């Protein structure tokens, strides 16, 4: 399993994705495009505009790694990379 965790407060993927989401929602009937914008509840990010602070980021990221541990086979490996200029991240 290879993953790259979310970028703390550096990249707000859901906000960037809204640009494409609104157009894709008009072109498909896929159930993933039911809302007006990209759902942000499960996004692990520090984003003051969404009311998500560092504790929320830590909680969500911890849940991600717990799920990785749960599904990873005993002989499996988890490889992740994380690149950020902010030492708080």
C-alpha cells in the first residue's frame, strides 16, 4: 500500500476540485455527484474557512492510518511520503 497523506493546510483539494465537480455533475448521473459541491466532511485538512483546525486534521489522519493498519496484511507494507515546508505539519 502506498499513500501520500493530505498536506495539512497547504492544498485544499476539495476547494480545488469544485471547479471540475460542478461541470462533471452536469455530465453524469453518478451518485457521487449528488451535492452542489465536493463533500468536505471527511477531508483531512487544516482549513479555517471550513472550521477545521489542527485537532480535526490529526483526528482524521489518525483514522486513515488506523484503517490502513486494519486492512494491511501481516506481511504487507505501508509506504507513505509527506512533503511540507511547515514543521507543524
